[in-house]
């Protein structure tokens, strides 16, 4: 009796052609919806120039949906534990999200990207379970949170973000003195300064993490300095 049970467990999984066709018919719609929703969230990330863009989010959502679907299929009708494989998605996606979190220049970046990857996996799991309406609502909320809430935070000066300032002029020493004076008046510390020259033109670059109002105030002060001929600001590529 024991030998027969062990032999049964040792046999590989087998699905008849009819069963495979049934699984395929049920899987196509779920996987396609997962691809569409994952790509929609990834498009927002791509537009914001984040490392986890359309392809990454599409594949995460597709993989989560497929694992959720396979979890129930492999468990079979007699096994009540149909979420064993799907439950490991939450753990596995945590390692992937941790890879986009960076700690540099006394700040942490990538938290929003990591959180979006985690949520995209949950959207994929909902698609794999056939919960299309719930997956669609979740995807819409994610896109709204990333776009609308982020916009409101910046407009209301609730969240500090990093901008790269680039001052151009002829005298590098005087430019640095002017920048330091403006930073002192704004109550900010000058660090991470980079400088170079192109012919007679001198460039001084530095980054600053501040709110929208603080950036506008500092920009006006720097622009008023006579030693600075031109002042440009750029988005920090590491900003989340």
C-alpha cells in the first residue's frame, strides 16, 4: 500500500490534450488582461523615466497572473490548498523590489518604484484568479496615485524632491562664492559640487533636495547673482 502511494507521488504531472485545451482557453484572457494592465502602469513609469518601465511591469504582471493560474491547476480539484504556488509570489517580488532601492547621498531613492512593482504583482494575481474588475480598479488607483497624488504633492510643496542646478559663467571662483552666499541665505548646505570647463566657459553643478517653493526661491536668488551668466536646472535621474 505504501509503495503504491509512493509510486503515485513519483509519477510526473500529466494533462490530457483536452485538459490542456481547457486550461489554455481559461488562461488566454487572464494573461492578456494582465499584460494590458501591467503595460498601462509601466507606461506611466516609463513616462516618468523610471528604470522599471513598460516591459518590466508587463512581465511582472504576466508572471504573477500565470503563477496564480498554475497554482490552482497544479493543485488539482482534490487539493484544497490551491494558493501554495501563488503565495510565494509575495516573497519573490520582495527581492525584485529591493533591487531598485538605492541609498546614496544621505537619501533613499527607489521606494516608489519598489512599491509599484509590489502592487503590479498583486494586479497580476487578481488577473490570474479571474478577478478582472478588481484588477482594473487597482490598476486605475495605482496610476492615479502615481500621477495625480505626485502632482498635488509638488504643487502644494508637501514633498521635497531633488533638482540639479548648473551655473555657467567665466569666473569659477566667483560663481562658487555667489552660489555659497545664495545657499547660506536660503538656509541650505552646499555639497556634492562638480565643476568643469569648456573653453572659457566654466560650469558648476550641484544637487539640492527641497520643496517646490524652496527651489523657486533659491533659483531666483541664484539668477540675481551677477557672476552667474546662465542658470539651468535638471531633473535628478535618481529621483523616484
